């Protein structure tokens, strides 16, 4: 049932996972997402949060009573966006370019355990590897093997979407310290949590949670510095979203732009151009503006394409979903929920009253519900494959649209 990446990385040999191991990885990711949503709640959550600092609209909290790992920090802010847009920004199965921080120097997709479907476009489960180069002198590079889980959720009647990652051990990703000098770190919690704002329609409450053991013999203050550097990247989320919107819109062609020679004043501030003044074309409206009234944007995942857009066009909403109150109306969900019961297994609960009576330790007492996705079908099918020895026989070149049933990209036949 394992889905092979469309561009497998040559550094790793990724044999098909045993169904028991695959189900355990999916369950591990599900647990990480549930725990992250529960921990991120400032009121009534499982962690006591205190304000650490505030900078440029981002509030950073320090967590207490979080176990034997190093400190846990969480950054929060408000962004003008939708759940569908932030989920599209973090499409891990399409590009391995990290949206997390600049210290990620290399990454690879090891396994795609579940890809989005037309009915569930915001679900994803996969195993990934990342190499990090901490911007601290005398600190060696780190690497981490993790399972990432993305899904919608609902807590206390508020809709949200989250992506959570936690460290796992897989045979395809051994310890690389002897061969490449990478210190294996253990990521306890790393998650982006987005919840719709109840007071500001069209806005999301965004949280970035991080807790990790960086391995080696790093002092605690260095670990705290590295964690704080990572969570502070939430402040750039609004710019990433704006860049993402611009990259999905159309720009004018050269023949559609106003002639520079016939433009004598800035179309925005109406200042007259001098002989040495530099003129810029806004590639959205085609008008000519001065350097004060435009902003260069580097678009694309690699940010190699630079375009100039005037401030007026930059501020205009480019996502039509903002006009309907901040939520896309085309997303459909089933009434069942994907839940973890007290025995640690995953079950599909059709009656919401049964779900409300669940009192698992992962935070369901807060009313957390994960909207049903193909993951419950994946776990059910894997449960019936425990005693079957299977081998991979064909890998399709790219994922095909799925129906409501879980259709794997990798086909298997019994030996």
C-alpha cells in the first residue's frame, strides 16, 4: 500500500514497507497531530504557556511541564487567509523545498503513505528526511527522519487544519553520522496549527509549535536558541501567503504594458519622473510607477523569478475565497470522524455522540475531532494484510485522482 515518491531520492533505498510498519507510521502521525492540536490550546490545554516575547505581531510562548525534552516554544499570529490556502502552501508531496526555515539544506521524500484526493484535498501522510545546518558557530549539521501528517480538525466547534511531524525510525533512513557526519536529532513536536477566527471573518489564528532534542552535547541555551529561531519564522508566513497568491495569478505580457517613454509621472503617487529616476512596470496592472510605489517579489518555490508589482495591486485580494467569508464552499466532508480510542488503535465512529464520550489522553476532552479521510480506510485495509507477504510489482509515474476508496499508487501481488 506504500505510495512511492514520483521522484525518488538517490541517496536512500526505500523498499516497500511491511503493512504492520506502515500502519504504525500512520498511527504515529495521527497521534502527533492530535497531540499538537491539544497542546497548542492556550486555555485548558495540556501545557502551561507563559509569554516569552512579542515581536512584529508574533507572540512567542514558552511551555512548561513538557517532559524530559528541551524547552518547548510556540509562536502565534493572525493571518488573512483560508484553510485551503494554507494547506496548498504546505503541499509536501509536490515539492520538497522547505517552507519551514532557511536552515534546511537538504530534504528527501522517503514514502508517501496517503495522498490528497478530490474529496479530501487537504489530507496527506508521508515519511520525510531533512538535513539542517544550524546558524550557530561550532554546531554540526543535524538530520531528522520524520512522519508528517496533515488533516482537517474541529475543536469546540471551530474548524482548523494542521500539519504535524514527529521523529520515526525506518530502515530506509539509517543513522548518517558515521558516513556523513550528520547528528541525528529527535523531533518530539513540530506542527503548524491553523484555526478559523471566530471574531475576524477571513482570518486564521496560526500557531507554530516546536520541541526537539538536537542530540550531541549542545547546552540548553543553544537548543533554546535554535528552537526560537525556528518558531520565529511564523512571522514570515503572511509574506509567504502573499507570494503564493501572486504566483498563482496571471501577469501581463510586454505588449500590454504602458510605454515607458510616454509615462512622465508615477501612476500611484503622481510624482514626476526626473531624468535619473528609474521607472518600473507593474506586471499586474501594466502602469508605470516609481521605486517608492512598487515592491519586487520573488515567486516560485525556488524564488528565482522576480516581478515588480505596485502597492495597489499587491494589497488587492488575489484569492476569490476571501469574498465568501474566508471558507471555500466546495469542500465536502463525511459525518464520520477518525479517532484514536483508548487502546491506541484507529476507528471510524459514525455516531458523533459516541465520539463525544471519548476521553482519550490525546486531548479529545477538548472536543478535538479529525474529519474523516481515506486514512481510516487505509488503516482498515492494512489491518487485513498483516499476515500477507507482498512485494511491489509496479509503480505508476504520477498520482491519479482517487475516488472515495483508497486506491494506492503502488500495486502489489501476493508471492
